[in-house]
C-alpha cells in the first residue's frame, strides 16, 4: 500500500479513493469483460468526477447485470426507462443507450474473432507504457495512443470514448502507468506487467 507521504496526490483523503488508488488504479487489467466495464464507467464519468462514479460503482454493477455484454446488448426500451428511474446510477439517457450500443459493438468484435483485451493492448504492443512523471502537472489528458484507440473504438461503433476518456481509461487499467515515480504504486504496477512471448 502506498505511503501517505509519497502517494499520488489526486485521491486526497477519501478512504474509498485511497483504496482505489492503492489497489486498482494502474494495475494492468487483461480481462475483456472487466475492461468493458471500466470503459463504460469512464464514459459515465464524462463531465463528472471519478469519485462520483466510484461511489456508485456497485449500484451500476447491479443495475447493468454485472456489465455482462451479452445481457446488456438485449436491453429493450422499457429497460432504459427503468434505468432512468434508478437513483443509484447516473441517469443520463445518452450514456445508458450508449452502454447498450457498446455492448453490441463488443459482441460484434467477438463474433469477428477480435478479442477486446487484445484489441486494446495492441496500442502499446501488449506492454504497459511506463511513464516517469515527477509532478501531477506533467500527466497529459490525452496522447497519440489514446487518440488512435478512440478512433478505432468509434470505428467499431463505441460511443462516449473520446481521447480524454480513453486516456483516463488507459491509466486506470494499467495500459499506461501514470503513478508518479515517487509513489510506491509506480513500482508495484510496473512489476505486474506481462511481457508478451515470455
């Protein structure tokens, strides 16, 4: 667990945020369904703070059937209306409908033999980018990689996946390691990276 003196500053003192920073953020994720969930949640974050989404994450999981694309893709208009009445989630029609469309896009990729995890990780050749930031001010909001990933996701039918959303997603799932070098989690996340063909 990251020490308070060296930890990245962005979680502040919120226990939920601190646990997220210390246990999840930047840890390389290779499971396709888990990556789908995180991309959807980052889409819901658009215009909001991540802690808002984090506090509602369990309610989101409950409302969206554990973020199983096969189930979400079959949602009918009546389900959308029900979700819009759910106070536990972000009640935004466009984002809810995009989630259904994104589930269909995910399944379409699978049907074509394109694994979602492999698709995302190929933007860094399967290896997490190990950045060496010393200040939070150095961390970019988007990069050439996130612009390219966003473009390809949109080409496949995904929505709410602009370059900034995609970069935040890539940071969270460890496609890039953006913990500050002074943070113990930088070394921890780096050590968890898979090296292809080894």
